[in-house]
């Protein structure tokens, strides 16, 4: 007598049904709302549909499952919200909005976040490199990568599609360094009102936005020092944003070289606003310093002083940091003076020219010869092997010249 056919156990996860086409559709419960969602494709056999549901159930139990609809958000909307929610400094937010508008939105703006693939990122980068500078492309790539990394954290993606090694690294050309004579020449031709600004930019390594917000109470003539407490960067819109310096390290005391003392005293007496909160640098009519106005004055002075074309006022800071590094100061001391929070930032400003290398070689030569002389003097008749070998002429034995 044949046994009765046993019924298949009732399914506890998802559902499978056969479509009129003969293929099978699998549906699984979403962890977000418990509604049954269809698989992205149909299956040839019931067993294949079963395997799909087992995989989805395992992912949900491990907490690895991603809602495929979570990433169905326009990149333009997500990136705009990302910039607004970061609490960025005004200048950084302005930069990010410009990079997004000019370089990311035209390609990715109308795409859903979960549709941005590694292949699409590679194609976008190649197109951008053929159209604009490598530095701008690196900045744009870093912004795209940061936005997509947040999408991964928001469970919209499993992996970040920005995977091009080194694509976010900037290999900008080394900025020029002015000589001391060129700095003083520029300070001379720019005029008395702006002379100290040029000198502090170079010999105190101050940023333009720090100079723009320097106040009388920040300057101590007795100790020949000044404090950087605030900064006032100017946005492209012309809006002046007063706030804390660029980083926590930017808030610092700068001890001035003594040759600047008379220039500081004279400027405070002749040009600074009155009162302890008076601005040190203002225009002829007492208005706050504007980058566009001063920029024209700087370019004229730069050309008259013989500085390289394209030498920016900010490059005076490179000059100052390089001069400070040439004194042999420790890296930490250089970072404190320049108001930098990372060693990498300071190393950018430490240029190595042929003159610096010659000076380094000369110092090594002097030190080695000094040690050689001391060793010879203190030998007490013992044989001393010289640190600096004698030159061997062509008449020397072949074995000695090897």
C-alpha cells in the first residue's frame, strides 16, 4: 500500500509563485515596512527562487541586507543635503558648492545614488582630466568620494564606487619663493599703508585672512609679538566672514623679528583704526580691507618689484615658512609659527632649491672636515684613518683606485 504524499512545509519567509510565462517570482519581506518586495529578476526553477530567498533571509539575519530602494535618491539632492549638513566653514562650503555645480552635477546630478558605478566614476574622471586642471579634478574626486562614503554609512550602497587609487591626491606645482630683497622691494613700491602687510605676510607667515582681522589689542609692541585670534576670509560673493582661524592651531602667538618693530610701531601710529578693537589694516577711507581692492595694488607692486608673474600674495607665506625652515628650527616650532595642525601641511612649504642643497652640502663638508681634524689632533701618535679620503691621481696603483 503506497504512502500518502507529504505536503511541503509551509514557507515562513517570503513567497514564491509561478507566473503565466512559466518562470518563478520570489518575494521577500522588507525590514523597513514588512511588505513583500519582488526579487529584481525571475527564476527558471522553483529551486532557484528558493535559493534566492534563503540568501536574503541570511543577509537580514546577519544585518547585511541593504534595501535596494534606499539608494533611489537623486545624487543632486543627496549631495546638496550632504554639504548643508556638514557644518563646514563658509569658505569650504563655497568651494564644495562650486565643485559640485561645475564638475559633479552635470554628470551625476540626475542619477540615483545607487546607480553610480565604479566604471561611471572612471569615465567621469577621464573626461574631466581632458577638460580642466588635474588639481581641480582631484578636489572634485575627493568630494564625490566623501559623499558616496556617507551613502555607504547610510546603508544606501554596499561599497563606495570611488576606488581609483591616488585619484584624490593633488600634485600641484611647487609655488615660487621670493628672495629677501624681493620682499623688501615689493614692500617699498606698494606704499607705506600696505608695507607692513607685505612684511608680516613674509616674515611672520601670516595668512591674508588673518591680516584682514588683526586688531590693535592683538599687537604687543613691548614684547614685539602679536596674537592671531580671528580671521576674515572673503568669499567669491564679496561677503566677509569673520570667525576663528582656519584651524585650532591657527590661533597662536607670533614673535616678530626685531627689524619689524619700527614698521609695526609706525603703522599703528599712522594707519590703524583707533581703540583696542581698531583694525590694523584698513583702506584710505577707513573701510575694512577688501581682497579685490588690495589685489590690484599687490599685482602692480609685484610687477614693479620684479617678482615672477603669477606670484600671489599668499606665496609670501611660502617664503616666510621656507626662511624659518632654513634656520634649522624643529618641525614642531615651524608648525606653531605658521599655525598648522599637520606635519604634511608644513612640509608643503619647505622648498628645496639648489642654493639650499649647496648650503647643506657645504655644512656637511665643514662638519666632516672638523671631525677629521679633531680625530687627527687627538690620535696621540696612533694611526688615524681620515674621514675624507685623499684624491687618487692616475699614477696611483690600480688596486688603490678601486
